[in-house]
C-alpha cells in the first residue's frame, strides 16, 4: 500500500489535496515520488536525517533535564510547496508591508506625523512596552530600522493568506530553513531537479550584504560581528551557524568594550574596532547603562556609541513597537498612510481589549477567540478559546480586565493543514509560514520561508516550545 | 582573533588531549594486569593509588569510593560525573569549548568531537567492562587521533590553529610527566622486583605511550627503565616526549607572536624558551641526580607557569580602567600563608564559564 492511500484531508484547507480529494497540480510530482516509496524506505530516510541533525549538533538543550540531554527539532520529511504565482503575490505584499513598517518606525522616532494626524491613536503606540523614547530624534543609517524581519503567515479555510504577526526584533529560525533544505537534498537528491525548486542558500550572503550596507561610512572595510547571549541561549546553534556562513566573528558582551564612543572587540592582538553588530539580544539587555541595569550580556556604553553613529545595529533599537500586537492592528492603515496603496496581504481581524466596546466583546466571546498578550512570543501568554477550559477562560478574563492594554483577541482561524508523518502514517496537521525579509539597499525575501507544523493532533500552536516541528518549504520556478 | 576564542580553542585542545592521556594512564595498568597473576586487594591498591595521585584527583576519589581497585578507579577516571577530569567530563568540556567557537573550527572538527561526545554519553561501566576496557581506551585514543588529524587536515594553519597546538603540547608534556611519575612509584613499591616484571612494567609504559616500536628502533635493545625514562623525557624526535612537546609548544608560541628564535617578546615565550634550552642540554644523569619524582614535579610546575603566562599574555582581558573615581585605598590585609605545595600538581582547569 502506498504511503498516502489512506490519507484524509478532512474538513480543512489541505495544502496538498483539493476538497474533492484531488492532488493539487503543484504537488503532483512530489505525490508520485512519495507514493513510490514504501514505508521501510521512508523510515530509513527519516532515521538518516534525524541522525544527521544529531551528529551536526542541530539541537536544543532540554533545560529541565540534569543530564543536559540534547534533542533535535522534529523535522517532517514531506515538504510544503508554494507555486510561483502564489509566492509572487506574497512577496509583493510583504515588501509593501516592510516599507510601511520602516516608514512608521522612522516617523514614530522623529515627527510622529501618523499620531498627530490621528491615523493611529497616540496612546496605543506610546504605551507599547517596546517603544523606546530614548531613540526619538536619533537618526539610523539609511533610515532602516528593521533589517531582518520574520513575518508569520497562515491560511484560513478558503486558503487565503493572512499575516498573523511581524517579528521585527530578533526573529529566529532561518538556520532551520537552510538546514532543512540541506537535509532534504541529501534525502531526496533527484526530486529537486524534477520538481524545479527555487534555491535558498544565498540567504546568508544577502544578510551580510545588508549588514555591510548599513555600516558607518568611515573609509574602512566594515567589520561585522554577531552578538549572541552565549552558548546557553536556545538559538545559539543559529547564531553560530549564521556567523560561520557569513565568515564573521561571533561575540559575547564580554568580548566588546566601548572607548571614545567606539566599539571594539578584545583580540589576542589588542582592540579591534567593530562597525556593524548583528545583535541577537533584545533591547533590554544591550546596554546596562541605558536599559536593564542587571544585564551581564550587554556592552556598557554601546547605546552611546550607536547614537554617535560610530556603530550600526541590526535591527535598530526600538523596533519592538512594531511587534506589538496592538500596533499590528494598524499596519493596513500605515500602508495607506505612508504609501497611498491598498494592502496586498490581509491582517487577521483584531479586537483590542483597550477599547471598552471591543473588550466587552472579547470577554463575552472567549470560547470562540484566540487571545494573545501584546508582547509575548513563542506561543506563551495565549488562550485558544475553543480548546480552553472554563477555568482558563476565567483566568484570562481576569487578566484582560486588569490590564486591557496588554491583550488582543482574534477569531479562531481554521488553519490550513498539510500531510505530515505522525506515528507511522501521514495525517493532516496545521501549519504556518515564516518568510524572512531582508531590508538593505533593496528588500529581498528568500523564496518560501520556514514552515512550522503543529505535530500534536488538533493543535493550532506551531512553536517548537509547544510541540511544533518544521518542514522544508519549496517555492517552484513555475506553477506546477 | 578574539581572546575568548583563543581561550576556547586552547582549552578544547587541552581537554581533548587530556582525555586521551587519561586513557593511556589507565591502559598501562590494565596491560600490566593481563600479565600478572591475580592480585590480592592490597596489591591492587599498590597498583592503582599512584595512578590516582598522578592525576591529582586522589582526595576526590575517596569522597566517592572506599576501595582502590580496578573497577572503582576505572569508574572514577572514565565515567564519573563528579570528577572534572574523568574522560567523559574531559570530552564534554572539550566539546563545550568547541561549541563556543563552532564557527571558527571546521565543520568536520565539530562533527567529530560531537560524535565522540554522543558516543561517550552512551557508555556505561557495565558496557565498558563487558566489551573489555582495552577496546574502550583504544576507541578513546583513536577518537583523539582522528580529531587531531581532522584538525590538521581541515583547518587553516593560522593563529587559531597555533593556539590549538599550544594547548595540545602543553597538556601532552604535562601528562607524560604524570605517566612517568605514577609508574615510577609503582615500580619502586613493587615488593620483589624481578627482572621480568620490571621489563613487563616498562614495556607497558612504552606501549601506553605508543612508543614501544620507536624505542626499540632507537636503542635496538632490551627495555630498561633508565632508557625508557630517557626516551620519554629527552627524545628529540618522538612526538610524546617532553622535550619534543616543549619544542613544538615553543615554536607555536613564536608563530603566534612572530618572534624569532632565541628571542622573546613576552613572558610565556621566555619561559618556554628556557624550558626547551634546559631539556636540550639535559642528560639522564641530571634527572637521576634530582630524583625522578622531584624532577617530574618541577617540570609540572614549569609547565603550569607557562600556561599561566599564556593566559596573562593572550587570553585574559583585564577590565578597562573605569572613569569613576577609584574607591579609597584600604590598607592591604596581611598576606595569607601560601598553602604547602601538594605532592603532585593538580591538573589545570578550564575557566568555569567554558
């Protein structure tokens, strides 16, 4: 029996099969290949891929385990496919969104025109947890605030794409996108040429180009470094992966010092000046002199050097205000305001608890809604209404009423599903998509992104901390 | 290169080499046991205690085990989680340091040290005893050789590689002193040393240092204690002799600083150059005059001092002078009496952060 014979798409938008159970044209070649695999062969490849991830140390540490056991992130061998024309629309839509977000940040940290003209309520922006008044009036190189963005996208029951959130601080996961592709190429080398998949490997080169582009103009070839919180950070693998691919130094806070408003790294031959820092450290920890005093991960004096224009940071300080889920609601308004264009990609309808009317709606419809706190990520601080208990809803109601600014709610979308290998057979599992957008001289997006999959049956939460896995994402050269 | 990176490369290399040498130290005795009649508990103790002393972990051992026998010593020196110098912990520390500088070393190096780590983590004492400890120790040695070979064959031989050499040869010189020291004691303590058991013993030492064939080629003679000592300390060309290690260490330090031979630009070079000169102009008689144990102890102190000087010169970043006014100077407390040097030097430890 072939692998997908018993597969049932169910009452969802299935990426691979139409409602009538027909294979969608852009999956035809892949479907045929998988149907020709027997279970044993498939299991062998799966084991080989898992073993390779372990050998390469593409793992995260289970903190609760005293032995320091390392686990790999679950990887599903069945790739997700996006036809080219569908991708073009996503790409154009994300570029539009990115332009608007960067114009918004520039505006917020200078004239605040959008607030003065009352397009967006002032209080919603200025109360955002990650709004940094310290940055008002501080110019940033080339007026770019978000250089690296990972926007989360989902599809609903009709297959329409929505942007769920924009991660404009330190989005992670791109290394998995790249490693997943290498793993797939090793597991199914012949499949790529027969299907026609657009490559992704140029991402790190593009990233380096962006980091060099924003460096201060001081006549030297820019020295770019990646600032990591250290090896115990769960994304450390990614930090070292990116540094290696770009051929740049990975530094910790203790490796950097500031003298005369310039940043240097401590080397065996003395101090060496640094021009651009790709920081994978949140604003809060960057500089104990300005932000959290107890941060031992940061560099004292870094913000001063940054304000003096002697060092560039990617992303800029204060981009978190665009990450705020309350501010998210207004992105379509930003697009209209700054670009005089209609948004290409839709937002998910969003209710703000800070608005008394909407708040009333939220607390009386909790069982239907997804409630999120405005500034959490990783699937934390969130209530999925239909899957919640009465006690959880009561808790959230209390939290929302105590601090309405901190909560938003969205209708529970019936997320699209994808055949995924679970417990020895293929079953439909909900997925999302995180494309990685780079913003330098031009805006570029690596084809596809990271497809995350909620491997727990029925779960809508794709985060790796909550039982999520990932898939390779193929954007085709054509449409089938 | 970043001082922190140099530091991690140095300790990665030291701990990888240390794991190999702990396996070698244990291997001498295990080889010996194969040739000896079954030993009474007291005899086992005589055989194993010097081994524990040689790694400087003697006191720690008795916190975890009461009886000094093969099984307990093997457990303590290979798998014990609380012994920082057990083979599993050496590999873990080496791999942690490698992880710290993963983007600086080659992909192949990382995969090999990670493979060794995963393999070590899957070992149990039962498994080691069942398959025979010799196989286990030879696997540890092979993993180390493979790692060093991969390092030499896949990494640019620049400053970063030189720091790896510094760590490797400093550790190897130190461990060779310990192998000799431990066995000298065992040898002295053996009640009625017959010619045969003496030969057996020193042959085992030679084999555990992979030097049996090299020794025979050089001396074309029977295995004699004096010659073994001479070979492992003073051989100019054998890669595990202390003289060879000191020489290679000195060369690596000079490549790092770009300083010519017979000059020095920092304290580490001065000390390593002095040690090389000393070994170049020493003979077996000099060692015998001082006494084996004393000579080894002095060597260990010299090697530790070189390690400390390297740290001060390259790896340690003193905090920058703070712009805030200095706090008022308090009178210095009277100096504490320095504790008496222990019989054998403790093995140097990687900084806690690594």
